[in-house]
C-alpha cells in the first residue's frame, strides 16, 4: 500500500465515523510560549483540553506535521543511527473533546488496524497504565477490560508512568495512555523470543505505532494533578512507522516515504544505501558502508524537517526556532561532508523530489519550493566555508598541542565560535593518531547550557481564576477603551524581566502581539488606582495583559484604556505594509510574498521573497506607488467574519505558515486584499506619507525593506534639512553645495594619496632601520619590536621585514587609538620545517593584551584592550623559537 493511500484511508475512516477532517497546523508555533514547534498532534488543540476555547467539532481527525528536536521530546541525536527515529514526522490523530472516550477510541483503533489495514492480530501488542502512587492515579482497569474483549490477555502489558502516562511538558494536559505495538520480525525470530518481552525495549522491529491518550488531568506548576473540566481523547499514530508495517519493511527509511529521497542522494553522491532487509539477512557491511548508511538517513530525514519549517515561514537564524532549524541543517551538511564526500551544496537538490512527493497533500512545500531551495543552498554554501575555516583552525590547535590529547576546551571554542562539530574534530584527530578530551568538551558545553538556562529561566505560577468559564472577547477593532472585569491572573518570574503579572479580562480593547504587529500598551483604571499595561500577548486563546503590579482590589470594575497615540502610529505602519506589499507585487512580480514583518509605532519592517537586490529606481517606484494610494484616500473595507474560501475567491492573499480558521478577517484598501487580524487606519489619508529608509538581504531569496510613515517622515525630513543646513554652514554657505562637496572629495583623494606616500616612506625607513636588529636564535632570524605606526602600517612593516630575510620570525606591536595590536610573520620554510604557526603565536601572546586574532600559519594579526601588556608579548615572543 502506497503511503498516500495509507494517509487517505486513515482520514476516510474517521470521517465516516463522524470526525471533521482539519488541515495540519504549521510546524512552527506562534501563539504558545511553551513550545517552539508542533511536537505532537495535540499541540494545536491544547486550549480545548484546558477549556479555554471551543473546537469546531467535538470529533476531529488530521495528519499533523511534527518536529521533535528540542526540550523534553528531543529525537535529534538518535536520527540516523536507527531505523525509526525522525526529526520531522507526520502524526495521524483522532480527537474527542468531551465526546467519546476509551471504549470508542480503543475499538476504532483496533478496527482500523486489523480490518481496514489488515495487520494480523497476532502481530500486535497493547499496553495500559499500571497506576502511580506518587500521583494517586489508579491502574487503568477500564482500558484493560475493553482490550480483553479484543485481544488475548497475554498480549496486554502493564506500563509504568514513563511509558503509559503521557504529558506534553512540565505543565499542561496529561493522562494515562494505551499504546499499540507491532511486531515486524520473521516467524523464526518470533519463535525464539516473545514479542511481549521486547515491547518498549528499543527493538527496531517491535515498535509502537499508535498511542491512545485519555486526557483526564492537568499538571499544575507545583507538580500536582487536577481533573480537567471534561474527559478527552488524544490519539497519535506515527505515519512513517505505520507505512513500514503496511509495506512489509523493517525500516521506515525503506518505505516510499523516504526511498525517492534516498535514490536522489545515491544519484548525486555515487554511493549506495543498504536497505535494512539486506542488513538483517546477515550480509556483513564494512564500517565505511555503515557510516554511509547513517549519513544518508540523516540527510533525507533532516531535509524534510528543514524544508517544511522554511515553507511554514521559519528561516534559519542564530536565535530561537531559527537556530534549531540551522542546527538540523548543519548536522545534515556535516554528515554529508564527512561521510558522503560532498564538498559542494547538494541537500537543496532534494527539495524538488520532496515537493513532488508531498506537494499534493501539503501544498505549501510545492508553492514555496524555489524559496526553500534557495535558502538551503545558501545555508549549505555558508556552512561549508565555515567547515573549511574550522579545519584550518583545528590544524592550529593541533600544532599547539603537546602530546596526543587535544584540549576539550579548545575544541569547544571551535564549536562555539565557528560551529565546528565535536564528532568531526574527534574523527580528524583519530586519523592523526590523536584523541580529544571529550570530558572537558562536554563540561564546557554543559557550563554554557547552564549559563543559557540561568539567563532564560522562567517560573510561572498557576492561574488564579476569578470568573470561571469566561471566554474573553476582543473589542479592539471598534474601541480603544471599554469597561472590563479581571477573570484570571498569574505571576511570572524571569531572569530577563523580573516579576510580572499576566492579567486576563472578560473583554479587551488591547490588541495582542501577532501577525508582526506589536501588542498594545495602556492602562487599567478603577475608581481608586491606575495599573499600567506594558505589553499584550496571546497565549493560545487567551489575551494576556502584562503589568508590573496587580490592582489592590482585583475584583473591582476597570476601564481598559489603550494608548491611542501609539496604536495610531502602529496602525499607519501596518496599513502601509499592505499597500507596499501590493506595490512590490505589481512592480517585481507575483512571486513576491510576505515572509515576515514587524510593525510598531516607530517604523515598519517587511520581509519578502525576491531573488535579487531591489534597485534604487525600483524603490523609488514602490515609494511613489504607495504614496499614490495614500493620496487616493482609499477607504478601509473590512470583512470581519467571512468564510475563508469566499475571501480567497475575492482575491485575498493568505500567508503560508499562518493558521487560519474557517472564517477570517479580510482587509481591503483599493486593490490590496489580505487576510489580516491586525489594526488598520480607516482611510489611507491618515498615513500621510510613506518613506523607505533601507533595503537589504535577510537570507537567500529574502529581502527586507524598512520604512516610516506619518510624523516619523516629518521628523526624517526635518533631520535631513538640519543636516543640510549644517553642511552649508561648514562649507561657508556656497551657492552650489554639490560643486563644493565634489571639490572637497577631490581634495580628500589627493591628501589620501599624499598620506599613503608618506606612510610608505615611513615604513621603508623603519624597515631599513630595524633590519639591523635581527638576532639569530636557534637557526631563526628573530625580531620582536614595538613601533609607532597605525595598525595597517605595522602589518605592512611586519610583512616587509619578514620577506627581507630567510628563515625569519618577525613579531611587531603598536598602539592605535589607545588599543594594542600585534602581528607575526613566519617564513614558510619555518612553518613547514619547524611546525611554527603564526596563528598559534597570536592566540598565545594575545592573552597579555586581553585580545585575540588569527590569520594564516605564516602570517597572523590580533587586537586587544590592554596596551600595557605589549611589553610581555615582546618578552615572550622569543619562546616560540627557542
């Protein structure tokens, strides 16, 4: 059975049993601060389990794109080394929100597996929760009794809290679960060892395929459990593992989910992958072939995770979710570099295969194919350059090492600064007959994690609920102030922001941060006090108002007042992004799509897909187009609750990576039509004027424009006028400013040439003078001096002196603007013959000036903070040649 049919039959089965089929949520989460990525099928439904929202249907089924690479559920380091772990995977799931419970869930699961998919019953085992005294949760007798009617009791296994009590994180919905495991071994193997003894023991052919979670509890901040308002069912079946079982394979990677990607890697690299069936048949593989197999599994798994994340709007970066995506991609690149001998970008070539394979069910990967390809290609090229640089630096570390063990701290510096991987370092050292102090490396890594964890640590208390069952209403499209009551509060303590309070109201005019627009600020005002609201954010379905203090009387009535000035400026910038989006598409082409934005009271930032720099002339045209739309006084046309299909039929633009409901809000300004939940002006005339202040690249195929509107434009031009006046005054009010500036530029060029000539003469004079000061030390022409020159000239002098004599070692230091700089030249014959290394010299002597630096083995430079340390560098330079 093909994977496409497996997915379809699952959804058709639950549709026939009264379930609403919903699309996958984006793989990147935006409204849940506890998670970076959707790591399970239930993540998008969490608020329904908590009673903070109402689902479209009490019965839902879907297939959810999931990513498990961080936090509690982290499979990254397992990927590649076995046949069933993945970073990105699909989770097939069915859900009951206060409707059916254990009886229906278990019976449907059994019916689908044994009657529709026709998995032999004798290949299946199930587990139920044995209970927990610690949490005062009893043995799941109900689930046991239901399973007894379907399967022999000797195939029912009691599971502990680790295996059979499912929790999403340290806090949140949880409950006992009942897993279904499949035994894929041969009859001969089954006769030797019972599958029951292999359940949950990491056997690659006895694996869990379906987990039925019975959500009954909520884990509170203090670790205790409380009953949820209603009982729910949350099930998850790993799509890739299911395909393995149904296609008669013993590895997920041998199914048609992965084989097209594997075949493409084989074509690119000229290497062959060994299917798991061949491995299990007893054919012996070389260590090299095993490493090839691992590397290919890593590459084909990771490209799926990275491609879908980028398609859903998450670009690789150095922070947060973007860093995780970059880390996954770099892991794939280094496995290719080390074990597949790929020294040029190649992973990007797999995107076309992936898009053709999965584009029918996940259209975002098809529509974003070019962008995803370009971003991955650029990331590959960049990291391959880093790997090359890291190899040079590792050579320097090896040259400095006395003995056969390289310092783990030094290797960690390479990892931390350049992303040079630990396992690659260890591999290279092994080839040179050396080893890495891994304990020291791991200690350095743990120390960094501890620092990071301490800096970002957040303590969140449980909610104190004042008005139970209230569903918050947002009234901010029509009002900037309204009468409100506080419904719940909680305290949050973080290293970064200190103690803050999150306040939820029965209704609110405050817009929560979202869609690129910052959250509103303002006040809560009662008869006796005023509480400042410093920010507003959304957490799932709750709008959180952040305050540094709570009201003395939290049960009082308040007037919620939004800061109207800040909102007015923000709304101008937000509406301007819509107008600019239209202008860019009209001018550059319909490939232009929004990839990110920031809208605050001061300026707007707009990221969009485009594969070349936007020229100055094009920017002027965009600016003119937007201002024409402003002058046209276009009235806002708002469709507040329109069916999404109708909105799209009207020409509204939807953004990939955004999660939309069945009904949406559509914003129109003339030809501009977008799905948007943000705050806008009523008429474009309110924007007054639009001015682009910068344009540049964010990533491969992604450009960024920053712009201002309204009063900020007035300030901009006022500053420009003030600057112009100062220039005129400096130039003594010439009639022709441009001519006067051109004359100054000509004079400046002439003076620079004169200065350069004088500096050359000064360097040559010093060279002649210092050539007399060389000393012969251990067969080396040695010189160490401090000179009175700029850093650039000192560097030139060091190079000139070094070239003047054979077997030379030159170390020069100088001070520029109060800061020390040092330079080392070593003749290439010394680098080769005596293993001297200028990089090592600069790294070591740089400590005396509280600095660092680098370069090539024959020439390196560095800068520091402590000029008094120059004397020590000159004293110790000779140690390298003794």
